[in-house]
C-alpha cells in the first residue's frame, strides 16, 4: 500500500508504530501535490512542511504524539497562517502575509500536523463551483472538465485526488458539504459556535463555520476533535466540552428515527441523484433505523433569505479591505477616495462586488425593513421548522446538491449558481450541524448524502456516517487514474 491509499486513521497508526516517518509521508504527498494539475492549491508550503514533519518525528520519538502529529493536510486559504500568504482566493488580499495564526491553524500547529499548503477557493468564499477564484478554477478529479464544487473546492479536490489525507474547509451556506458531495468525500459542518472563527477571514459572520474534509467519517471525527472548542477570542464560540468523537463511532443505529423532508425531493432534483439518495437512505433500515416523511414548509425561503443575509453581512465585513490596511493597493492614487475606489474596483472580482452592492442596498435606509428584516424573519421560520421536525425524528436525510458536478463555465448567470445551494443554505441559517458522505455515483460522478442533526449532535452524525461506511464502499471509490 502506498501512503495515499491509507486513511488518516491508518496513517496515524503507522506513525505511532514507527512503520514510517512523517518526513517520508510528507515527501510522498508533496510529490503528489507538485505533480497535480487540478489547481487545488494557491500556495504550496513544501519547505515549511518538511520542517514541520521533522519536528513531528521528534515529537513522535519522544512519545508525546497527538492525534494529528505528523499527518499532512491542506489548509483552506481563508485561515490566517502566520508568515504564509493568506489570500482567500482574492486579488485584494494577494500580498497579505498574516502576522498571526487563526485558532484553527494554531490548534493544528499545536497538534503538530503538517501543512502542505493553502487550498484554492472561491473568492472570499463566495461561490458554488470554485470558478470565482482569482487563481483560476479548480478541476474536479473525477472529470477534469467539471467543477469540484465551492467554495472549499481546492480542499475537496485535494482529498479526492489523494493529494492529502485531510483538509480544512469552511461552510457559510454549504461550502464544506457541497464540494464534498461533488468530489465524493466526507465533509462535516459543525454546529455554529463549535469551532472558533478567530482568524478565519469573515464572509457572513452569523453563518460561517469551519470543519473537516476527509475520506471517512472516522477521519472527520479525529480532525474535529482537534479543531473544535471554546475560544475566548471568538465571542460566538460556545463554551462546551468537546467530546471524544471517536468513542461513539461504533454505537448501534437500532431505533434511529430518520426524517425525509418532502421538500427536498421535489422539482429540480436530478433523477439519478434522487435514486442514489433514496437507495442510500434505505440502507439505514437494515441498520435498524426507521424512516418517516417530514415537512420543512419554509425551506423555499432559504435561497432568498440567505442571499440577502449573507450579502448584508459581507458588505460590512469586507469594508475593511480598503486598499489601506491589507493586501492590494491601486497604483498612484490621486487622493484617498480614489485609493478606496480603485483598490476595491481592481481588487474584488465580479461576484464579490455584486454581493457588496446587494448587501449595501438591502441595509440602506428605507430598504432595511423590506429586505434585511424580512430575511431575518424567514430565517427564524426556517429554524423553527427544524425544531418541529426534531421533535419527531433524530436526524434528517436528503441530497446535498440537486445535481452532480457541472461543466466548468456552463453556469453563466449568478442565479443558477445560487439555486444549486437549495438544500444546504437552511442548515447554516439555523446554525445546525450536517454532513455530506459519499452515497452513490450518477453518470460517473459522485453523489453525497446529506445528514442533518440538531444542535451539538456531531457525535451522533459521525456515528451514523461511520456505520453507513462500515456497510457500504462508496467512500472507497476513487476517480479514474487515482488508486
Ligand atoms: N454557495 C454559497 C455562496 O456562494 C455558500 C458559500 C459558502 O458556504 N462559503 O454564498
């Protein structure tokens, strides 16, 4: 077996048994990253990785190994990394070298994980196909003419192509789950507040949440354990103990009640995807679960509510990218207002500008009540729907994406991109945890099953996903040419 054919868990065992060193492991993955044509990385930190790997080997030799010690990973370029360029896929941050680490970066460093580089992403995490990156689109390893999903497209493609055992992602409206689904890997968006947002470049602060992207649920449990936890530097982080997510992976699913929202199986859902999802859900019956149709009547408001709230928050968050404080500045500005206008006009891409304009408009006097306040009311109704459903069932299952990955360049208008987020957005609006796990193949492209739980049920979600992965081998399928 070559290193990339092993899961994170297997690599962890190998390192701890001293079957191989982190330097050997890291060198192997660096070679794969360097030979890859997916454009999954914005920055490759090969030299730093070897320094970190050497350090990890000395930690292992001293017997003080942590869960991720010596394990290579790809870090979404939205997390600040001290001394390493952090661009968030945008020209406006292009020469920005962070003077400090995000909490997630710090936790990974403290665990002595080995960073291979910064993963490509949609500009400032806005997008569903990774086509909005200033650094160019990422290719889906299952078919190089297709998108990997977005915005954590580089992170997903890197795991699917086995360039890294795991990666980090962030999910504001689906950006961990949807690329995980489109690339056939496992992705977990934790409950809002579970993972610190400190040092994670803000898109929409009330929705953003970081999480793991891995081959298996077991691996996601290991990564989540490391990155989760209270952080006094993030006022929305929850002061709750982090369970050992690995402990309950083997719990029985006997008696599990699964809700299937009828709104998730209506118009717009591709037939092939639908069949795969229904077959996958049926699999849970043989594991002792029961199925029940449920309703989320306000699900139809998710797209309009999200595409008001997220732009409103981003128009405020991105005001700090002004050409003065960070990154890009226009050439020879005439005066201060010329500096602001041209730096922002030249530094931001079209989609980001569109959202800043929508957000500024919706927040302006006279429109606030008509748009922003209405969107907040819809958000409450969407959250209430979930709470009603969770009185009857333990988890909700359905598709992550209405289709499999589409051709790069084929979605010409922004709205067709927004529509592809139909099943993921409401989870962020409600702040719930959810996963995407590989659950089928349709037209040679992977299909992800969506598992949504109530607040703080990551442990149960991982357990459910792990039991499914014990019984099926969808998560073991790899793109052609990648074995
Ligand atoms: N596709 C959604 C958007 O464009 C979600 C992005 C995300 O989760 N970061 O906003």
